[in-house]
């Protein structure tokens, strides 16, 4: 089944404790992206990647890191989480061949930073 | 740069009543337009999209939306809602040729029996 998977789905942590949220897709998509969803703000892009070893900042990149060492994986790293990073996070992927291609979303990761 | 404004944060309606969720966008270039639905505790699902051609777009679950270029709007409508339509709805825009989706703030649709 074609899908985007995220792990963990739920995470409660404390301020300053490094964490990684994994994202994997099995559709051979070039483009992958991370969003955070907050009430009243919708989804905002954190980082995106056009292909392996190619990443760039989105609209709210502060406090986050990403890497794209393999085409299928795009982990989101919080080196020193803070309470304002408590949010619902979505990973997404799509083909990037120049035309329109649907963006597929993962199930989300709900992160709470105490 | 694009932006999207969803004019209502919450919309309560009675079951079997019609509903319209409003969306306005701003962009200096031609765009693609989308509506996504998020059911409680689930991810995002594409409801419908406008790429080109007919301005009236039909999607899943009986929803439709109309692209109005002069008013820069893409309102979502359903003639008769069901309890199962209770969800949050997001309007989004994408620059043609770009990969990035820009989302609105979301509209929470609540269906009352």
C-alpha cells in the first residue's frame, strides 16, 4: 500500500531532550516536507526537500533540523525542544516532475514538550 | 508569495442543511487551489482540487467548490450535510510549478442533529 508513515504517533517529552520524528514514504517521491499544525494557524511548512541531500527552510524552521540521506526517509530533528514546539506534525511527499502531483500526508505526530 | 484566508474559524449547521465554507486567496501568479479535510484524530485527505478548466469542481462526499478568479475565492459547498461531515476543513493554494502548499487557518464544521 502506498503510504507515508510517521513515528512515533504520540510523544511527550521534556524541555531540552533531543528527539527525532521519523518519516518514510514508499512511493519513490522526490519531494518531502514537514508541516506543523496549530489551532487558528492551519498548517505551516517547517522544512522541505526536493531530493536526496537537497533540503531548504520553509516558513517556520527555527528550532528544527532535517536530513535527506535516502530518498524514502526525511526525519525531523528537534535538538533542544521547547514548549512552543508542542504541536501536531505532518510529513508529506509527492512526485516533483514539474507538473501537478498530489501531495500525500502522513497520519501525524502529536508532540507535547513539558 | 501566496496567502489564504478562511473567513470562518467555526461553522455550526444542522444535519441536512446546506453549508458553505469560505476561502479567499492572494497570489500574483496563476495557482492551483485545494480543499483538504481532517476528520477527528486523523491526517489530511484531499477533498477536491482546481487545476484549470471548469471553475466548478466536484470532490468526494458530495462536496463542490467554485473558483472565482475576479474575487480570488474558492468557496466549498455541500447542499445537505451529514453528521459524518464533522471535521476541520483546510483551503490551500500552490503556485503552479512550485511544490509548496500554503494553507488557510482551517474551518471547524460541526453538524448538529
